[in-house]
C-alpha cells in the first residue's frame, strides 16, 4: 500500500518541519503531533497510512506510544517507524520487537526515507 498520508510525532519543531518537508517532497500529505499523547488522541478519530515517532518526548515516549498503538486493534496494523537520534543496535532491536517497521536516524536523507516508504 502506498503511503499517501503520514503522521509525524516529535517534540522538536525543527525535526517535525524537516521530516514533513521531506515527506511532502515524496508526495505524502503530513499531519504533525508534538507528543505521544497528542498522537494517540489524533489516531482515535483519524486515520493515516504511516506514523513516524520520535523516541524521547515529554510524557509518553516514542516506544511507549508505539506499544500503545500495537496493543489497540484499531491501530495495531498501522506501520510505525521510529525517527530518532539513537543509532545503536540495542535500540533498533527494541524498536523492532515493539512493532516498529524500522528506525530512521536523525537527520535522515530523502533516499533513506524513500527506501523505507
């Protein structure tokens, strides 16, 4: 299924803007959320084709948000990629085990993003 709409979740305005612009450059419509709580609330009422989650955010962190999404039958099949500055094998393994489809390391480049999509 092609990704036509994505939700970018990051507490950093510059990180949200950067990923949003890259996704839009690939023809993807983008909505944004500043926290895990905001993302969960958004997804209660709206649908998207994919979610990009930062790891470290105030309140619910990215992995906890991911686990909540995967535990809910309404969002369990939603593709979620982590978008974080963490670039170690242990974190990648933890994210994949929690249900992420991959980990995009900040800052990412359009070619890597395109390959993930």
